[in-house]
């Protein structure tokens, strides 16, 4: 089965090669490293290899990374990512403390070359990073393999069930599975995960620490953020959510609305910023002729006077979103009005903000359930038609902006839930300590 998987993966890799060259900015970053060609290291210590796909997983892992660096000085820490945004953030925060690399393609030669270079004694895979070849070769090399902060949605489990015998064999190579919730552990067991190796440790994203306010102060001053024009943050958005959000936002400037908010849009993929600008520029004409034009500025450009009055601020940088949630009155979390599964609702909740999400939150199902149970989240109905989606967004946001007490209570409840559910990182580290000391 592993041979067949490797054959199919190799064919898919070859077919994808033109895309790597056509979209070099996104797909070809770290290409040589992803073939296992890592920089030479003279560090003789064994490695603890932590893999985080992108920014969200890396942010969740920050407290664990600090514990590893503090307590396992006899080991070298290797941090790998898949995405360029994740790589940039890892380089910024940890390049002086750890080896930061791209995760290898799941090709036999690339994986073996990477493992020989890094010599891990322990491999930690965040969330649902199940790479059969890498896991198998890591075990053959003598490393212990652990899945940490593991989550397995019903949809992912259903897909894996079609190849259950193969997945069961892969899971047999995992020494420890630390899952976010009972439902995740149950789904893993149904796929063949061994209960004796599986533990529920909670969601490490509840342990997110509030970042320094220095960046928030910089934003407040540059963009003149003030209560008179309350800020709506649209976080980690996907297509077509930006168009829906902008149309709902434009409704505030039609009479008789007296609220004149501003909006900061942080797309999940910053390279989509130009496409969002095209949508913004269409307001005031064509299908959006009933609305007035919308002014905008970009975070990545040099400051100008327009920054203080622009209706929309485009956050086209990475690694800054979590540190500016304190500026918002309302936060909408994207990837949730489409069947993507939602993005991180816990960071704005930790900041005590009123958070809105769509109906599709299966990537954060347990966190969504807990926040809803404690009145710490507003979840919209499933609206796939453009007009209905816009109406849902406008009504939810306008209600919260008009009702100060309701908005504050929602944020306070969210912050209380975050405080109550902290501790997953410590539980994960306790298991990790035993794994390292074996």
C-alpha cells in the first residue's frame, strides 16, 4: 500500500511541476529544501522536529516551542512549515533559536535526505499532518512520532475511511496521538488508531497569549482608530466572503444608518489583495451603483494622510493580525461562510472581542461548541446565496455595533471561556517530556 501511495504521489508531483514554476512566489518557495536539500549543520545534538503547516499552527505552538527551548537544551529544535507565510513567520520569531526549514515533499528520497540532515529523535506533527511516507521513514530512522493538538473533522475522517487499511497502517507508526477533543480521539480510533496511544489534551489554541500592544498602538496612531468610527476586523477571509463583507459594510453608508464604521480586511492569503482591491473599486458603479465609492489603503505601503480616513484598511502583511484584535469592536472570522471549515476564532476571543463566524466551522467544531454554549460567539445561519449572506452579515454586525452592552458581554464571555480552557500546552508538554526521556 505504501508503494502504491508513493507511486500516486510521485505522479501527482510531476503533474504539479508546471504550477511550481508558473506560481513561483507561492509554490516554488523553498523548493530545494522541500526536496530534502537542507543547510549543513554542525550541531551534534539530536533534534526535536516540530512541523506546523502555516501561521495558525505556528502561533498555537509558540508556548510549546518556548517550553521545548527552555527544558530540552540537550536537543536541537527544528521547526518546519509548508506555506511561505508560515515560513516567514517562523524565520522572524525563531531563526536564532532553532533550525527553520520547509517540510519535505512526501517523496521517499526527499524524506530520507531530510531525516539524515536533521537526525530527529522525536517528530511532532501539529493537528492533522498525516504524511504516510514521512511518518514511516521517521520510524525507520529510530525517531518517535507524535501527533499533537490533533484534530480530525467528520469530513476528514470520512475521506480517510475510504482507505482505512492504509491509514491504519500509517497510524501504527505513530507513538503518541494527543487530540483536541473526545470526538477527535473517537474518529481516530475508528480509523485504526490505538486507544492506548491516544490521549485528549485539549486545544493548544486556547493557550494563546495576548501579544504586546506596541503594534496596536502603531496601528491606532497611523490609521486614526477611534470609537467615533468603530473598527470591524474581517479576519482570514476567503473568496467570496470579501465581496459579501464589503456589500454589508456599504449598507452602513445608506440612510438612515447613523453608524459609520471602518473595516480592516485581512485575507487568509495576502496574495489575493489585488483581487479584493478590484472589488472595492467596483463600488459606486455597475452592480454596486446604489452604493457610494469605498476608499481604501494598504498596510504594506508607506503611511499617507489617506490612512486616517480610509473606509477600508487592507492588512496585506503576515504575523500582525493577532496583535491588533484589541482595536476592533467586532471581529468576523472567515473561511466560515463557505465549506472551508473556518479559521481561528480563539485569538479574537482571547482579546475579549465580539466574534462572528459563519455556519461552516468544522475545523474548530469543539471550540465553536464551547463558545456558543457560554454565549461567547455569534454564529450565522448557512446562507449560500449572495443577497442572504450579505443580509446576515449586516444584521449581525449592526446589532452588535448598536448594542454596546450586548457587544461587551459577548466579548467578556469569550475571554472567560478562553481562561477556563487553558492548560492544553502544559498537558502536551508533560507527554512530550516522557517521550523525549525514553
